[in-house]
C-alpha cells in the first residue's frame, strides 16, 4: 500500500498531463463526478474546473455544478426523505455502521487522495481513521438521541403527553472548505443519523475525497438520494441553496460574516433553519456531538386523553 | 381450508373453520448440517477454554429427543474464583483504561459476528432449549445481536445519558441467566456491562449452556481482550459461589423470585450492586371494544410464545363478560390450530418443554387447577412420543384464590377470569405479588392510558404483547424484581452515577 502511495506522489497523472512515469503501465484515471439520487452523473452544465494543490499540481477535472444540478439533487433528496425518515432508527444505525465498514476497507484510496491534497501521510491516516470512528459514533446515536431529547411531559390535566424529535427534512450543506474528508463526514453523519436527507457541496479546493466518499455511500445500503454530493464553487451555488423553496435547513461552515448575513436573510423565504459551524475544529472531539443531530430535528408533541386519572369510580 | 357452514344454525355461531380435514403440513425441518458442536465444552476463562478444577462434567440434552448434545464443565468454587480473578485482572489492566470508543468497537464486532453466524446460533438454541426455530431465528438471535449493537453505541456516550454526572464503571459483574432465552439473556447482561466498562463472569443455566459457549467462541474470535468476558457453566451451587464471591461488584440475576430473594439476602451488608429480573403472573386484559381477532392472537402469543417459558407471559387472561363467549370460542378454535412438535420444524408453534423437571412442574399445576375446581381445555393435537411436550392448555372457571391464578407456572397454561368494570379488572389484575408486565386490549386510546397508568407492572403492552427492543427498558415492580434491562435505564445498572 505504502508503495503505491509513494509512487502516485511522484507522478500526479491526472488530467492527462503526466509529469513523471515510474511504471510502463498507463494508469487508468478516475473521472470525478457528482452523486445525485444514487447515480454518478456529470454536471448537466458540462462545465469543469481544475483545483490545484499547494505545489501547483492539478488534481483532476472536477464538475463545476450548476443550479440545475442542485435542483435535481433536491428532487432526489425529497424523494428519498419519506423512506429514510421512516426507517427504523436501528436500521439507520446499521447502515451508518456499514458506511464505516466500507470506508475502513478503502482507507488506502482516501489516504492517497488526502496526500495529493497536501496532507502528510500521518495526518492523512489520522483523518481517515477519525472519519471512520466518527461514522461509528453517529451510527450509535441513531437510536439513542431520541432518548435524550424526547420527553414525557407531566401536564396538569388528564393527558398522556410526550415529545419526540423528528427529522427536519431536506438539508442543504456546504462542507467545511479546509478539509477534504473529515469536515464532510462530520456534517453528513449527524444529518442522516437523524433521518434527514441532504445535498452537500464538497470543499472547492479539496474535492477528491467527497467524490470517493460518494462511492463508499453507494456501496453501503444507503438508499439513493439520501446523500447527494456536488462539486463546484460555493460562491456560485450558495444563493441557490438558500433560496430553494424545498430545502428545510442550511448548514454553512465558513467564518465569512457577509455570506452568513446573506444566508440568514435569504433563508427567511421559507423559514429555513440556519446553522453555522465556523468555529468547530472537526479534528477534535468538539467535532462530534448529539447536539449536531438536534440541529436538524423538529420536536413533535402528542396529547392523548387518559380516562379518569383521579381513579375514582368506573365510567359505567 | 374448507369451511363448514351450518345452514340451520340455532345460535349466533358464525361459520367455523374445520381443522380435522386430513390436511397436514409436510415436515420442514431446519438443517443441522452447518452447525459445529463439540462433544465437550470447558470453562471459558481468561480468553481460553480451560478444564474445570472440579474435574466434573455434566450432559446437556435436547429436550425434544432426550438425546445428549454435549457434556459441559461444572465450575466449582475454585473455578469461580479463577474466573473472577481473570475478570478483575482484565478490568484493572485493560478494559478500564481502554478509550470508550475503542471498547465500543469490540462490542460492535460481537454484534456483527452474531449476525454472521445467526443461523448456527438459532439452530443450536432450538436444539438445546426446545424453542421453535421460527422463534429462535426471528426473535432470540436477531434481538441478541441488536442488543450488542445498541449498547456498543452507548460506550462513548455515557456522559450524555446521565446529565450532570460523570458515570464510572463498577468493576466485575457476576451474571446469572435463565434457560428460557439463553443467548438473548446473555446479550442483555453482557452488552450493557461491557459498554459501561465492566468485565463479566457469566453463568448460563445448566439445561441451556450451548449458545453461551458458542458466544464465548465468538468473543474469542472478536479479539476482545482476554478475561473481559468469562463464561462458566454449572448448577445453582456455581451461581451461589458467584453471589458470595467477595471480589464481585455487581450481581445481575434473571430467574425465579425464590432464588432472587435468596440473593438479595445473601448480598446484604456487602457493597454489591444488584439487579433482579424475577417471575411474573401478568394480566392480559380484553375489553369488549377490543378488536377481538387481534386480541385472540395477542392472547395466544402472550401465553404460548416459547412454550409459556416467559417471565412476562400473559398467564392470567381477563375478559370483559360481554365478550367472554366469543373470545373463549375463538381462543379454543385458535388453540386447535397450534402445531406442537419438533422445535427445528419451521411450522412448529410450540416446541419442547425445556426439561423433564419443568414438565413435571407444569403437570403438577395442571392437576392442582383441576382439583381446585377450574375447568380445563386442551388442544387435541398429537404430540411426539419422545421428548418433553405439553399441549396448549387453558382453564376457565378460575377464581382469584386458585393457585393457577396466583403462582407462576412457566408453561403453556392460561388461567381465564372475567370482569365487568374497569375498576374491577384493575383491582384483580394488580392482586398479585408480581408486577412484571401486563397487556390491555381496547380500541379506545383513553382507556389504554387509564389502564397502563393503573397497572403496577414494569412493562405494559397495549394492543400488542411480548414485544422487546434493545432501546426499551424491561423489568418489574414488586416481587418481579428491581432494576431495568434495555434502553437508557439498563445502563445505570452497570454504572456508578
């Protein structure tokens, strides 16, 4: 494994622009595509951009997604919502755990991509391990946060009254821009653990792991459309994220106050729930918590009458 | 199925299903070819199977055939001590110090491996304990795996479970489990104990040790550090050695109220923490506005599930007088359709009684019921000549003072009483030293909540019965024991909070 990584390090051969060849065999290069509704389409716009790493090396031709791609993703996410929210919490937990299992088996690929995107080998290993553990962490929460955030309310009348969390709906998120994998996973984990479906825009400059993570999701029994992953430029897409009438919640992780204000204002169009995570270090334990699940939950309270709570006498 | 219609019906009888038409189910036995059983099992201590110091072994038999399945080591006082020492060492040196998220991963592994080997577990469970394969396959084994999965997730989340507390583990847990749900009870005990950071010495019941020993193999395969789980086999004396062992911090017992009381006394004056899940004599209450057919299925499931070897079995049926006749008729018809026989047959509804001793005990209660004046009805179904079998049985004309209405029979025997008003049935249902569970059947929601509020029982099923889930606490009021297993509440039994 290490050998492969080392080899690729010296021969970024994306984009058809091979810099150095260490073996005679011609590598088969991966086309990085979007992930929408369980499929891997190219952007409908036909556009691309070419992010580079710190050495100025080109990573790949990446889909420059358009408003239409986003709108298609929302349709897919909304279509998948009923089924995903209706799954038993335990079943969601099993599927999140399965995602972790799949990622564990493909560690090497992710480490390689992280190294391409300026990570050291040891940091890359740490980031992938942390991403796997974080998925296991949220797998565990799937059937537990309800027991923390749900309540039975001792109302003063003859009623049985209880409150339970339910998923908000379709969540649109812009992944943390400074990491390729851990930020993405830290946003996806709590949203889908809580039964939401989502659209997430990958890190603009470090998009490789997001696309590969889509492949992991696709082989993990996660129904198509639950997570839709786009690549492109936040500056271009954020307005469309916020103004879409079928998106219930928006997650934004950059500390840019002007964009934050813009998101807050535009979200009012259909009363989107807005969450900013600009100060979270996703590499620490602060990057995982059941309160991230609670961000994309609604609380539903049910009232039901109880006959003669005082106990005196039969109703007959 | 042919329907016999009485054209000149004199009463209000609806068309009756006729069952004695000669149609029979072809045998559909589950294959035993894929299971691996050794002739002899040693004690699982410190991650290895070791010979017992006692030098003694006992046989575990298949109650459906009376054939020996394997011989199993009998742990004596020295063996118990070795197991506790192994657990203590694993606790101090490894388990206590391990980061919680890593602990979780081992428990997740165990869950996954049970799922992988589910079929083997199910077949062995049915062979060793006599329960129908459809129950071990669809209930016991999946629930056991799910229990591990659920509690695995809690391991690194304990500080969220108990606000404003920093929970810590207790140490070594001694766990004694019964023969009615051997693997499932092992899971109920081991999973929360490990998640909370304790190590374990577990003793399965003497008639059903095999799935626990197979679980020991899975645990070994999972790479769980040696000594974190130790599984020792034996009789009551082995259990007593555990209860009296000074280096055990926590006793978890599931079994009879009689033994539970002995344990409670025995640990008096020590710092041992105890949870007891004991007997029951649950009331299953059918109101006249209940969906009758559904209710009848619920009654059947409530009392005949697992041959009635269920501590929360709905063994006392209360039927509102106005629907008594129709409920009784439908119940008798339904009982006639139950298939009693080979536990490994996929069509079997009622398997073998767990042991000869238990069969004798059930027979004793049936003759007591008859002597005390209750009226018996039994299915006319054939039962196998070999093995321990009992026809599904019900008693009518039962009064509150009858022993079959007061004492736990732990077999497929239902005692039926009637009532007129809500208050009457609440009074009757609660008139028992037990308080494990209850059932209520009515289409009226407000009545459900009235009854569930008034029942002095730890689990109350409304329009359903015998439902279990890892997230849902289970345990009794009164002499059915204390402490809960399952859910958030099941964690606290294994923590200092």
